[in-house]
C-alpha cells in the first residue's frame, strides 16, 4: 500500500501523487522488474525503498526489518541512475571509500574489493581514475559500489542506461552473475532489459 504524495502547490489545489497503491514482495533470489514509462513513479518507489524519502502511507520491510530500523540499510545495495563516482578516484579507491563508509573492516574489504573488480571485468582499468572510463565501465563500477556491502537486496535504477547494445549485454551478464544468493529490484522502462534479467515483472501505470 505504498504512497508518495506531495502537498498542493497553492490553496485549493490537490495533492500530487507520485506513487499510489503500489504493493509487491520478493522471494529470496528473485529478480523483480518494476517496468513503466518515464514519470510513472518507479524512481520515487525506489527512493522510498532506500529510505531517501519517507512514504506518505504504507510500509516497507526487508527480511522483516522495517525501513525505519537502523539495520535496514545494511541489507540494501543501491545502484542509482546517475553514477555516484568521484572522477579523480580509481576503482580501488572508490570501492574502499564506500566500503569504509559502510564500516567494513579493512581486511574483509580488501578481499571483497579484489573480488568485485575481477567479477565485473574492471581489472584492466582498476588503477585508472574512473573519470577516464567509458559509460559502460562507469555503470559497472556503480554496480560494484552497490555490492561492496554484500547486500541481501540489490536495488538497480536503469542499470544499463546510456549504453550501446554490446555494453548493455555485458552489463546484463554482470548483473546475472552477481544475483546469486540475493534478491534484486530492477527499475527500467525497457521491456527487453526486464525480459533478459527478471523472473517476475510488475508494471507501473499512471
């Protein structure tokens, strides 16, 4: 019963609903696609799942833990539509930076960063500043940032946006590879992307 309403802009106007009446659940290991046109409310739904925006109504939980509980964020990894990268940092520095923010011990983090760099095919570029990367490699590094906390649930907002067809295929393969043992919510306006990656799809309309 998820809702997000914004107050009226002036007296006499109605509240604007970005999201209304959205309900869904995920099984362990499921890849769920939230499909809809631009402006349908997909990204707003995702921003409520990450705790960035409070829902106006409804409830959210991951593994039985409410969005308002301090442990909630530990269970989540988020790859936003806009890459959260500092362009003068290398892939290694970026992943260490985000890993330490999450409070991951250095000895654990070292192993995890090495694994992610190899798993996502960034090894050749890992010591170069990420500002020099292609769009496809920037998206892969953003995915690695989302995975550095080893989340139980991975939220992906248009993960292959702006990629050419070949890079998009590589990204889909990378997502499939890292999806073992975790649940994924994939937000997209591409039917092809959802068809390639998702085990179940929900369509957001109006």
